[in-house]
């Protein structure tokens, strides 16, 4: 059995979101961002590592000149639950400019992004837009406005397309629910 087949065997049989569904939705999100940021000085910021696969697909669907920047954070907590206490492992190269879109893989409790948003706004961002591939609204513990959301999903732990469990499964092209 190939290594990829073995990883798929750890997932529930029915995939939650297939690569084809992702591609369609990412195209739509790119078109939305293109409309909203036309004529503006767009910087797309990828939050490493989970958002990286979404980011590389999304930016190729944005039909505008743009720059990219990266932030790496680690949130304290267990593998499946974040505490919202975030440590910045790699900061932005450039100052925040007010025309930024922050790219995240998934909003769960909302703690990570509300911390980051506050942190970046305190450094002078006029406004900050959030784009996430996945959203689990049932799990929200703090209010958070998400500007662009790919898919709303139920309260289940998912992997693939950048999302990991203990750093594994990020390279699966589809998104599935991990078997308990
Ligand atoms: P939050 O701070 O609770 O919103 O958590 C956000 C972070 O938790 C995401 O960036 C992911 O790294 C991780 N996370 C939350 N839910 C999942 C999941 O279902 N699969 C993989 N990672 C997840
Ligand atoms: Mg993660």
C-alpha cells in the first residue's frame, strides 16, 4: 500500500471535502478578493504552516498585483485544542499596511485569530481582513468576524490540504475526518 493510501486509511471513509470541491470554492474566493481589492495595495499574509496549501492555490486565483508575507505562530495547547495563547515564531517581513488579508486554514475557537488580529491592529493596521478555508462556528469561544470563509464544517477534527494532526497528513490533497 502506498504511503498516501495508508494516510487515507486513517480517515473516515467518506471524505469531507474533495480536491475538486476545494478547487471550485478557492476560485470563487479568489474572484471575491479580486473584486474587493481592485486598485488597492494588497498584501496576502499566510499563517504558517496550516494555511500554506490554501494560500498557494488562492493567490493564483487573485487577479491583482499583490505582495505576500508570512507569519509563523505556535499556539500553546494540546494537538486538537488551542489555548489562544500564541507565540510568534516568525514575524512579518514588512510592516502591516491596512490592505492586508490574513490567510488561515481553519477557525475553531477563534482564539488564535482574535489574538493575532488584536496584535496586528495594535501595530497600526487600519483594518485587517480574514480569509479562512474552513470554519467550525459551533466551537467558537470568542466573537470573530471572518470576511471570507470557504466551507462551514461540523465539530469534527479534520486533516489534509495543509491541516495536520501531530504534523502528519498536511500533504493529502483532500480533507477528511480522522477516525477516533
Ligand atoms: P483556534 O484558535 O481554536 O481557532 O484554532 C485554530 C488553529 O487550530 C488552526 O489554525 C489549526 O492549526 C488548529 N485546528 C483547529 N481545528 C482543527 C482541525 O479540525 N484540524 C486541524 N487543525 C485544527
Ligand atoms: Mg495547526
